[in-house]
C-alpha cells in the first residue's frame, strides 16, 4: 500500500457508530494498539461523539477515530452493543474502553492499551456480567486462582467466555491488584520450568492498569522509591524491579544507599541469549555442582558490602565490568555498576539454595545461566576460601561516596589453605568483606585464561547414571577445575607442564577457574526482550507514514 494510502472503516450497530481511517499499511487489528490516544468528546446533535487519534511513537496520527454515542446511552452500553452487533476489531473495542475510561478519570495512559492486547484472549465470548459480578470474579481469582495471574493460558481460559467489554474490565481490575505486595509474594512466577511467556505475563498485566501512569513513587518495605518520568521507556523496567524487591525482601540499605530511593533505569541483562543445548546443559550443571561442592566444603560464612572487578573475558561476555555485592549467609544481592558513569543497574537476588537461584524478573534467559555460573563460582570461592581469592583493587574515579562508604584494604588478605574435597563438615568462620576487589591474583587469572581454551574441549558428557573416575578428577585438579555433575574430564594431549608449566601451579580460586573454563568459547546469539515489542510494533506501524 502506498505511503499516502488510507484504510477507511465503519461499523454500525443499531444505535452506535464507529468510523475512521487507518493511515498507511498498518494492520487494522494491531493499529489500534500502536500507542496512546489523544481525543475528546464533542456534542453533535443528539449524539456525543468521541473524536481523536491513536498516536504512533513519533506522535503522528496513525488511526483517526469517531465513536458516536446517542443521547441517553452510556458509552459502556454503546461499546457493548458495538461488540455484540458488529465485527469491529477487538483491539479497537479494548482501546476505546481504556481510552474513554482514562478520559473519564482525567488520565492519559500511554501503554495500557498495548499491554492489554498482550493479555487478552484471541477471541471473546457472549457472557455478560454486571460491574459487581466482574469485581466478584476478580476477587475469586485472587482468592482461589492466584496462579492464573502468572499464566497467560490459565487466565485466558478463565475469562475466555466473557465479552471483550468484560474481559477488559476484569483485566484492569487484576492489573491494579497485581501491584499489591501480598499478591506478588504468592505468585508462582519463579517456579522451575515456567515458560518465558508466563514469566513476563504478570508485568504485562500490571501495565493494563491505566492509573499506573499517575504513579510517582512506590512503597517498598516502608521506603518510598521514585519512579522514572512519565513517557520515558524506563517505566517499562519498574515492574520487574519492584517484583524482585518485594518477593525477596530487599534490604532498605540497598534502596537508600545504592539506588538513592529511585528505580534504576539501566537494565544490562534484559536481552535474551540463545545457546545450543550442549552449552546450556554445561552451564546449568556447572552452577549446580559449584553450589553443592561449596556447601560440602564450607569453611567460611561471608558477609559484607563490596565491589568486585570482573575478569576481562567475563566483562566482554556480559557487558558489565563491576558488580556491587551485598553478601549475607543465605545469598547475595547483586547490583551491576558502571564506574565511568557512576551508574547502578537493576539489582537482583542470588539464592544459592533455591530451586531457581536467579529469578527471571531481571535476568533474561541465557544471561541467567551465565550469571548463575559466575555467582555460583564466587559463592564457592567465598565459602571454601574466604577472602583469600579477593585482592585489593584501586577505587575508580569518579566514585560517588555512599553510606556505608566502601574502602579498599591496603594489606594483602591472608591466604587460607586450599580446601580438600571431602564431605566432612568443618567449623566455619564468619568473615566480613568490604572495599574494592579483583577476583583472583593477576598470576592466577593469566594461568586460568591460558588453560581455559585448552581445557574446555576436554569436558565430556557422561551417559546417564555414570560418574567420572578418580583419575579424571585428579587430572581436572591440575587445572584447578571442578568437574560438573554428569561430565568427566579427558586429559588433554598437550599437558600444561609441556607448554611451559614444569610444576602444577596452585589455583586457589577454583570456582573462578571452573567458571572461566565453562564460559570459554560461548557464542550466543542475542534476542530482544519481549517488552521491547512495544517499540518494535510502534516503529513497524509507523514506517509508511
């Protein structure tokens, strides 16, 4: 269709009329969800006419609309009549409902219509409910079918028999309730095996609530946290961060001293990385083995608030050079940090003993597996070696001093004896870590990186039920490697001592060595996160204009 083309439309019921034009070659069903609406009511004889536009990402009109409601008929009744008596696009009916509701409330929602489209069933039924019945159904879902809020398929089955009009009303009510901390903590979002679609569905549902556009702060455990400005793309990042904080009970110190009572707008791990099945299996088994071995050989109980400068090859893989880590005996709060811009990213919880160690709210698929290996390796080295694997790192500039102020130790940490692998329980010592550190000594990192390319190809998958031999484990120890469950280590043809290493070099940071070997030669492809579909849809719809 030509750039200047128009697609006129008109739908007539017994008493109402919906008409207008769609500009360019936008699909009629999706055009109504391009972006927000700008319109107003005008009196025209015996009709009240809603006139306005649906706007694209560049603020150009994509759809021009006229919705005529006769005197004596409410707009809700007119919409329902239009649905039951015509074949008007369901997207148009839903967007009209949201837009008129917002206009009535003095709101101007910019994203509710788009996300409503992601939550609605493909079709609607004929069952009509009163306003009280819609509220009763919403309350029933919250009391007895709460998992449906974390399952697109389940919720669509519950509401599929309703008219589109009532589906929209119900989803707006549920979108409001999903911001309730009590509801969030009961959602089975982080259950193992959840699909990506189900993981992101509650976030879409939360944005179906038009009043969200009026939020300026959200209460998180008694701390009022400032939201990004309206109309900014960063508002899409609020719900995942809010969910993470509420579900895992973020410490007030993180909200106040790290994030300065504002929602972070940097989301470095939201993209999706795609691996082949062998690499994915390797990453998952490596992380699980590191945690199991760390618990069996635990000698230290770490705690503290410190910065960790990551090895360069890990920086290149995840696009982040520094992590701020708030460690306690049960896990780690992780905050990506960019020292050059003095900017913190979205914070998330690492739970080493949970079935899902990293929640999918912040970390996209692929990134989640990589970070799981990195943090499980660090957890291993902290529990088995204490601070012996951490070395003072110069504090970068510029650096914003926060309370409590981190500082780098000027003395080299005392090295702990490398733990011997045995299931016997040892006494544990509590250690406190703060300041700026690098992971492993320069010499260790050089040795590990030199060996990594050689060793990676000699980890071999074992048939189900088999275990590596003692000889294979001993060979792996030479390289500082912990063999993942389900794998064995085949000795390379060219041994390290034949390439210049005359005696084995002790690797104290065996978690780091194992992580770097597991992450070597990974070449994932990158996909945009599902939430970026809003911008994609807007750009695609507006291309011909």
